[in-house]
């Protein structure tokens, strides 16, 4: 894999530094090409940054925006604006064709994956009686027993539905809607 290209979940993403280097190899500052950034809005907790790619005639040939939240990562606690600027530059360059096969940069995807993993790792909450009844009714409607589904979840390395978030339980129901899973589920419940 070339330097500055990272494989994340089977797709290749270029880092922003690679995009900038690739751009500068063919569009030098001496020729009048530029990348300009501007703070669109900023508060103590959040910023929005815009980046433009400028040609020698002063025309905008690419544009990108990025929004960052101070609370979203350890790095953003001290460098929220810098991360916003980097992401905006990466997106502006992607709009000019510098980015490989994916529009998002490797940096953006790594942050998004880390945020997803943080959300999934949050301690499970107790479900309400109403949530329990609705979930069990949905299972019964499809011919599944809660105990068999709970055991199947554990066998798959997942928590029991009672310890899942509502979004995770909905994923289980969506999977069960996808076809006849009775043999698979009942096998776990035997």
C-alpha cells in the first residue's frame, strides 16, 4: 500500500497530508495555486471551517467544509480548530480529485470509526418495561422466543437484548426480518 494510504474496513483512504503533497507536486505555490481556509463559526465547544483551492487566476476550483466538536475526542480538547482546518482542506482537495477512491480522508474515517466504537462501548442501560414488551412482541410476531434469541446473541459475542441499546435491539430485529433464522436461533436455545 502506498505511503499516506490507509485501508479501513476494506476501503483505501488517503491522508490529508498525502492529498496536500499530491496537489503540490502538480500545482505549486510559485505558479499561483493556493489553499485558503476560513473559520465559518467558532464557539468554545464547536467550530466550522471552510477551505478553498484557488487557481492562479484567483478562482475557487474546490471547496470543503468541516465541523468539529471539542468533546468528540482527546485531540479536539486542545486542537479542535486545527483538526477542523485539516479536515476542510482534505475535503476541498477531494473535490478537486485528490483523494483516491474515497472522498473522506483517512483521518476523518479513523475518527468516525473511533466515535462509533465509543458509542458501542458505552455501558448498556436497563430497558424500560415498555421497551421490553415491544421487543418481545416483535419477536413473538416473527415466531421467536426471547430466551432463544438472548442465548443466540451471547453465542455471537453480543450482549443479551435486555443489555442492548434500543438501536442495537433494532439491528437484531432487522436481521431477523431478513429471512428465516429459526434454525439458527433455536439451535442456540436448545
